[in-house]
C-alpha cells in the first residue's frame, strides 16, 4: 500500500510560515495580519482533512474491513488510530480538540474565534509533523 505524506508536510510548512509571519510586529487591524491569520487557519483546515484521509488509509492496514474504515466518522478514525498505536491517549484528546475547533471554524468567521484558533496551532503543527512520521512508518512497514 503506497502513501505519500508530502501534501500533509506541505500544508504543515505553509502553516508554519503563516505563524512565523504572525509573530512579526503586525498591526492586528491590518489587512496583512488578516491575510496571514486566514492563511494559518486555512492551512490548519487543509492539513486536518489530509491527516484524516491518511489515517483512514493507515487504519485499513489494521482492518479486515476496509469499507468499515471508510464509514467511520472522523472522531472514530482518531480513536481507532489511538487504539492501533498511531497516537497515544493524550494525542487522541488533542486531535479531538483540533477537530472540534475545526468544526467551529467552519461556522464561526469572527476575528475573536480566529484568534483563539491561532493559540492551538503551534501545538497542532508539532502534532501534524509527528503524525506524518508515524504514518510513514506504517506504510513503510506495509511495503
């Protein structure tokens, strides 16, 4: 089973660059600040969706029912990933929080909520890169 984590790592790199730009002295009322904040949030959303797709592929390596894996809701994908050692319990909880936040970003476009989301992103960035390593191990072992 082939897997390519390059897109996941690319979205992580985009997120990192957006966060780096936000750490520069910017006026929070400026368009430039909005641009980088929005880029960070969109990179977060894209990488989370990509991570979910890759986790589904990884879980199929552990399952005798690939269609059953396809029917799992995202939170159950995260729980199953923990069950199979792709995440520890603390990581499962963090990823569930990331997913809950992502569900909220899809419905709340306010600056206050966006700024709250930014607080999660440094930890998320570390977690997504760690996940890419773990996913690659699964697929390297399956090759």
